[in-house]
C-alpha cells in the first residue's frame, strides 16, 4: 500500500538473547567434557532450558556446533585486542595461547560434527584461520618490536605449533601436558641477552697447563 511505513525489524527479546548465550556457554562446557554425556539434552539441562528452547535457537546439531565454534573464535579475537595493552608483551602472547587450549578442548568434544560442518563450509574454515592468525600476528608483532621475541617466526608457525601440541595427546589430562609444552615453547621464543646466559651455556675457560719446570 502506498505511503505505508517500512517493515519494522524487531530485535530479539532480552530473555531470548540471554537464553541463547546460556545455551552456548552450556554447550561449551558439555562439549569440552566430551564423552557419552555430550548430548543436546545434556546441553539443555546444563543451560537450565527446555530442549524446545534449544531447538528454537539452533534447529540442528550442526547449527549449535558451528555457533559454539564461531563464538569461541570471536572471543579469542577479542581477547587478543584486549591484550595489546598488556604491559608485558611476552606474557600477553602466552596468555592468549593458553586460552586456545580451552578452545581446542571444546573442539575435541565435537570434532566429528565440526568436520561435517567444515566440509560443507570452506568459509567457516577460512574465517577461523584468518581471525586466529591475525590475533596471533598482532601479539607476536608487539613482542618482536619490544625486542622480547625472535623475529624469524610467523603467526602461521605459532598457530601450527599450538595445534600440534594440543592434538599430540588424547588421554585425560592432556591439557596439563599441552600447557607445559606451551610454556616451554614460549620460553624458547624469547630473546636471551648475552649477559644473561646461564652458567651451563657460558664458554668455559681453558684449563691451565701444568708447569714443566721441575719442582725444587
């Protein structure tokens, strides 16, 4: 009808937004734990909502998995931006990498379904790789500029090393091992001033030659 007002796009109700966030947070916890209990019913119980509410927000299992995955990637990107103002650039990089171990734990809990989602969505893979690489890049560049990190490693190198450490073990408690390896890795990236060289790495003085003169 002529003169009619444009269609009003309604914003989601506040309680609907809260329910969606509760479901995503619950899904992260349930999927991180993994095992036979990582079901949509378990997610709904953990979130304190009915299964119908879950399906209204996420009509398929794959839709929920993808939403959790994207949310985790976005949060890691936001964390990298926040850490750019941290006083210690090396510790900022370390903190961001350690946060990724929790992200991988969530991914491991839904790896099969995510493989199906990613197989049909190259955009999802490209988005996550680009977002995470840029996040590492900003923190790495800041540490390099401060002279604290060696400058011959790229953001892609760090991301691949992180993935390798996280997927090396699948036994319970693998996160503890991954975090320990991560600390060793970050420590190895740091520039070590020559005057701070450990005693074991300092060149040892040559032994004194025994005198050839006969003693009197």
